[in-house]
């Protein structure tokens, strides 16, 4: 038997086929980034300074935009899937892909190519799909087309982007999208783009896929700090709810049209909103300001060595101005696991991939 990975030739011989692991391929933004941006030298969206990563591994920055684990980390751990390695990690090779999968998530990235432009370097979703297509090429060269097709069809896929398309694009006057579109036409634009991207992923073998929904964006510390009264910005949160509703409808439609597709929408808006509104109910003391901040200067934008930390990180919903703490991520991960069981291994049956379309070119030159 041939096995995928480093010990491919050291096991029992004589039976055709590869016994590949079921792995994850993650597409996302800073909520899922595990180290890609730290390897983009010109990117301004970074988590490479203390105190990022303080509660993860050796406590040093590792590229995650939080103090500990991401939601994807926690879901994978709890359902027994290996943690995908960042695409730009120096250890990345064919054996790592086959053993662990790949995480393409990039801080500042969005569904739209233009989103997060002022971060200079970041991977949009189109760019991440292009990188995934390259990953497929190296796996095919390693184990052959037939076994590679099965490997990619049996894998689990997570798409977790969208908040930057609003917070770092449509809701910022410096971006042309803010005055080219209104709320409805911008939502249509995002949904049309996301639908094309999910079709592209399906053509590349993605059969079991979850799209993460958006939380109440208007209630992250940054949005509160930019408001006149320190309260949630209702427009941003309403846009998140409209995104979730439109994405749910779109995914249900896609699932009926694409062969063997199992597409789920992982929404936890109501839960997160309740955590923010009633933090004590969930064991938190603070849900409106970041644990890591620069004294009383707001917004602090990022966490740096000169920042001050809260006394108990497990009592804060937010780690910095944008991102949740490990404890909050665990809460969201647990509810998604309870609602959706589709990412667990099944009998592995799936159909051959449909012909791959030309991937829409990204506007980035990373």
C-alpha cells in the first residue's frame, strides 16, 4: 500500500492506491491567518510583535491575530483534523500538504480584490484560489491525477472572509467602492463575486465546504471607538446581517446545482451578539474594549510590546481592536461544531471534479 506523506515507501507494498489523510484547506482573512502575512514583507497587516500569540505554544508571535487559537484551529482540533500549515510557511512542501492541508488566509484580505488595498500586501480570495490551484499541481505531480482528485474531494474546505470588504472597503470613504455602490448594489457585487469563487473551488474538487458568516461588525472595539457615543455602529452590523442572509440563500442555491456539493453556512451572529450584549452570561467581564491596548489611547489599531494587557485575558471578548480572544474564539467554534457536523470524515464517496475554469486573475502582485 502506498501512503501519502514522508513515509510513502516504507509501509506495506503490493496494493494500489494512496491512503491519504482527510485534511483542511482554509481561505480567509486575519481571523484565520496563521502566518501568511508575516511572510509578506510589505504587508501592513501584521501580527508579528508581542503580545500576539502569548497564549499559544511558546508564547511568541506566530502570525495569528489573537492571543491564542483561531476558530478554525479549534474546530479542526476538536473534530480530529490536522491544523493546516500557512501557505508561505518555510516548511511547506508536498508532504506537508498531504499530511496537514494548507491555510491560505491573509490578514486584510477580502472577497473583492480591491479590499484592504492600504495594507499594500495581502491575499484576496481570488489570489488564495490561484495559490490553491498551484497546490493542486504539485500534489498531482507527487501522487498522480487520480489519487490527487480523491485527496482534494475528500478534504474539508473553509471560506471565512467578508468583514474586510465592509470595514476596510465599502465603509471607508478612501475606497471608490464606498461611493460607486449603495448598500444593495454592493451586496449584489459581493455575492456575485463569492458565487464565482465557490464555483471555481468546486471545479477544483471542493465538495465539503463551510462559509463562515459575519458577526456584528459594528460592535468590534474599533467601530465603537470611531462612533460618537462609544456604542455599536448599527449600519455595519446591519450589513453583516444582510450578508449572512444573502450568503445563506446563495449557498442553498449552489448546493442544488453543483454535483455532490455539501455547502454549509456557519453563522453565529446571534450568539456573538448575545455575548457582546450579555458578557457575564458567558463568563466575560468586558465586551466593548480590547484586552491589548495602548493605555487609554483609542483606537490602538494593533497590539505592540508597549501596549498594556488586561489582567485576565479569559474575561475579555476582544483581544485587540478587531479580533476576538482565544476564549471568545472557542465559544464560537463550539457552537459551529454543534450546529454543523459535516466536516467529520464520511465514507469518502465523491464524484470526479468538473473541468477547471480559468481562475479570475487577482489584481495583486505579491
